[in-house]
C-alpha cells in the first residue's frame, strides 16, 4: 500500500496531538499512515528493560486508546516495538537527554527500519512528518535525528512538526531553536524561570515551590543543549503553516480525547474546554488572525 502522508510519532499520542488537525482534514482525500516508534516493548525487550511492571501494564490501556484515535481519524497505523526511554534509559540520559543521541544503539537500527518503511510505503509525491523535538525528550530527539539524516537523501518531502504539548511551555520553542540553529540571544534567566514556573502551576496546579524542581532540570537541559548546537543555519529552516478549519479542529480534540489515561498529564485537565484553550493559545501565538493552525518546518 502506498500513502500520501506518513507521520512519524515517537509515542502513541504525538502525531495526533501535533498534527491531528491536518490529519483530520487530509484523510478525506488522502491515504495516511502513522508510524509509532516506541509503541510497546516486545516480550524480549520488556524482560530486558521493564523496570516497573505497572508502567508496562499501562501499555495495554494506551494501545487500546491509540487504536481508538486511529480508527476515529480513519487512518492506517503501524506500532513498532522499541522500548521507550522510561524502560531503557540510564539516570544520566534521563537527566541529560541530549547526550550522545546518535551513539544510542537504537539510532542506527531505527534509521534502517524507518528508511525501509518510508521507501516501501510513501507514494512518489508523498510527504513525511517527523517531530522537531521541542522539549528535549530523548525519544523525540532520536526520532528527529533519523529524520534529519533522511533529509540529506530527500529533503523535498520531509517536514518537522512542532511537538505538542511541549511547545506550550514558555521558552521551550526558543530553547529548541537555539539548540538547532539560532545564535544564542542573551535572555533574562530569571524571567524564563518565572514564566515556566507560572505555566506549571497554572496548568498542573503545582505549587510554585514544587515547580522549581522540574525547572532546575529545564535550565540544566537548556545549558547542555546550547553547548551541543547542530550545524543548521537559520536560513536553512523554513516554517510551513497548515490552517485547520473549525470542524477539523474539533475532530482533532475528539481524537485527542481518546487518550483518556494521558489527558491530565498532557493538558492538566481532561475537559474539552481546557484542551481547546491550550491548543488555541498556541495557535494564536503563531498568528492570531487564523482560527487554528499547526506549524512544521522544512530543513534545507
Ligand atoms: Zn512523545
């Protein structure tokens, strides 16, 4: 089977969260495939990597929810069985996710696997969407690196989408762009900490003191990211905005709601109004004149 669009989703909800509006509007006349990478550890990897049985058992629920979202959007999907960071990561890579991403043993294996799936399933004028890896999640970074390597072979049909919900957090987009290509503008670090702290406390109801703990890691990750800049120039990155109609926007929200067990973690609240509020706030920061949009980038 050959597809017009292939979305690469590190975890089960990523493609729907970040590109669900585009997928909802495209599926009427295009063939769409979603490939989830860290879909569920196989029995062998789970024996090797599973550290917390409860978390492993939760895959059952997450798989069912994901199938519900895929069926609701009427798209085809493939779930690969790579173990996610939680099962395989060392403490060092959990704290500093950017360390040696390309040396990770998953990287080469994943590169071969995705290249072969894309070659086999992408139509000759089709497009592939990878995550931009905003938020510095190591699984997203590995996936981004595979996409980046593949752009060297066919840059015309490859895009990188902004990762929701990571892109909602103040400064996360700037951190990623600094990491990728921009000259490091000197920003007021106190202002950054105050903004991020307010975000976590508003969305998740964390106490401002408790929020300082994740913030400490945010700053740490940021510092490490800056030291490990990619060699992309700013004029080698071009944004593409996809306008989403109101009906498709609400279809995206219904698809997101299939991931019931993840909603509080993603949006702080599982109500339609909170999901809608966060998504529209993000969209309005890009362009307030458009009802809703999803943005991705091309890297030359
Ligand atoms: Zn993810």
